[in-house]
């Protein structure tokens, strides 16, 4: 990487991570050596184990590929867990004992922006400035002078993560909830968790992952009140529906609810 490109990256430091406009101030050619330096910082002896997750922004999968190349160029082992939330990536790194993890996410920035968040073992954050100071490779030819780790692992831990969250939820007889997940991935996690709980009255907003979507319109629709004959006004895209526990019979519940240590009350 040229010194000018390194300076560009230093301008993108945002707290512990980096954030920039994808394809412009933040490019795949910058992410590859940065990810390599991250791997060398966290696991200087090489042969480290890392997980990569990403949000639903259009630029996230390509940046995840670039980060994977950077890590594997140093001989590290990479597991892609696909589209997920940042807490899920943190949980995965900590629960599986990996040496580190990398999350591609722009957080609350506009959709054309994106960034990287870095973690060492036990999901402890790593400062982007620390990684940047260890970046010493000038160009990609030098980066791939040694053989790249050719194996790329895949995992889909959503159901295990949902079971982990259910262990921390108190059972309730009836819940009325209005939830706006902003067209992010929290909706998929919420569905995976709450589909196992009895009688949830839910108004869903922005549950379809999208890189740029209108979450609701100002017009309103009158829905029957769930408890009496009155009415309540809700934005048009909200849809009320029931979720029930797998079954009323404890003995007949699905395996993910009854298999220790994920059993729920």
C-alpha cells in the first residue's frame, strides 16, 4: 500500500474502527492489506482463526471478500458467517474461542458508507490505529508473495445464537410489542428467538433487510385493538400477527427448545 493510501485510511478512523464511503474513500484494495495487518497484530505467529460477518449494505459482501483475502494471505483461517448483526459476530468470536473477528458494517452512517470493526479473542475490540501502525506492506504483489490459505469456511450460527438469547429471556404469558428494526438484520434474529414464545402480539416495522428502503409511510391504517373494542392508528406497513411457542406441549417442543443447554422454561 502506498503511503498516500495509508494516510487515506488514517483519515477514516472512527473510534475503534474505520468508516468511509464504499468505492471511494474506502476501497477493497485498501481493505486487503489492512486486514492482513489486523491478522498479524492479533495472531503474529500466523495460523490464526478468524470470523467475518457483514451487514446488509450493498457494498458489504465485496468488502468481506477483501478482508478474507487479506487475512488468508497471512496464512490465517477464515470462517464467513454471512449477513448478521454486530452482536452476533461478537458472540460467535467469544463462544467459539477464535483468535479474532471482523465485522463489515457502516453502523448508523448513510447506506453508501461502510466500515470495519475489529475484535481479538473473547470479542475484545481492537483499535484501528493500532492496526494501521503495524501496516508495513507497500503493494499487493508483496502481500501475496507467500501462498494464500486456500480454504474458506462457512457457518450459519443464527439458530444457535437465538437459542443463546432465549436462555436469557424471562417467560411471559402475553407480550404486546411494536418493533422497528430499520430494515436491518435484527428482524431475522428477533423472529428466530421469539417464534418460540407463547402469545406475542407484534407490530413489525422494517423487517425486510434492504440497503435503502423507506421504513414506513406517514399514512395510517386503523387496526382493531388487541384487548378491547377500541381502535389504534398504525402506519400502513405495520402488520400485526401472532407468534406462538412451538407447541403447548412441553414434551413435543422442537429440539432447539428442549436440548440442553438451550432449553427454555
